[in-house]
C-alpha cells in the first residue's frame, strides 16, 4: 500500500484520510503553494465557485496554465476516476470544474478511468469493477463535456493505447523511486500502476504537442501525481481539500 503521510493528529494517503487535516502542513510536505488573490482573479470569468471560495486552494506551476490561457495557447485538463463504487458529490466536483474551464478556454479534457488500479487495490471482482466503470461512465457523460475535445480512457478497454506508453515510461522509473513515492505495494499490479498513471497524465502532450496541462486533484492524491516528476514535461496541478469543505 502507499506510504502513509502522518502526524500525531492526521493521516493522508491516496486510500485514507483520517483526523483533523492541517492543510498548511500538507503544502509544506508536498511542495505546493496556496493560491493567491492575483491567481484566482486570472482564472477565466466567471471564476468558478470552487476556485473563488478556495475549495481548490493550492497548486504547482498554476501560473503556467493561466499564462497559456491568457495567451490563447493550447491547454488541457486531466482528471480521472477510480471506479470502485457509485460517484458522490465530492467525486463529481472536479469534473464540473473541468467542464467549466473547457467551456471558457477550449481546453482538451482527458478522463482516465483506472479500473485496473481499483482491481489491484480493492476487494472487488473484475465483474464488479466493470459494472462500477459503466455506471461511472454514464455519470461522466451526463456532465456534458464537448465530445470533440474530450477523451475518456478506460485502462483495460484502451490497453492498446495505455500499455505501450506505460511500458516506455516504466523503464525510466526505478523501484526505489516508486517506493519512495507510494510505499511498498501489496502486489505487482500496484507496483506497475505508477507507469500507467504517467501515461494518463502525459497523453495530452503526446497527442497535442507540448502545452500547459492542469490536473485538478484532491490533496490525498498528490503522491500519485508526484510520479510524473520522473519525466520532464510542462504541466501543473491544482489541489482541492481531501474532503469537501
């Protein structure tokens, strides 16, 4: 399982959020910066309520994305879903945020569904994961993304796209780097999954050329996003709190 990020009072991992969260301490641990008023004002008008009300409260290299939007450059967003059950309000918030930015910037939106990772990590059958994937997919389609600028990638169904990329990236990620980011995995599938997620996050760069890409994620997924640091690319991320405010 991924390594715990803990203090005496709280625990934050990709699989568990417990205790009273010290968000300022999370920023220090993960090397992110709190969004400032100037950055919030630079988001496309009208500024999305999740940004204006600082539910999305921190990020890395956000100025790159905002500068690209202001310059009329190609931009994209990557925000995914692990289909281990029904989606609730906290799950869908990043997707409506992505839809808002797509409407106001023309951004490409990539939505990976990591059915493989959920099978590795959860006590669920392949059939159960498949049913959750189909149910989640219907919810995602209901968000109303532009079909011409949106790509939904299901890892097992789109393995012909994802796996060849993951293989190339995996060669450049050492076991020690993976364990330093995720901790010691419970099985071989989880050990390889970081390479799959690198493929998710860099796929827009490979399709549309190098550009600024925003990755709206919860703070408890930051270690997952850190796997990208092994490969250089122009990207940024925006954080929300690990549980709805």
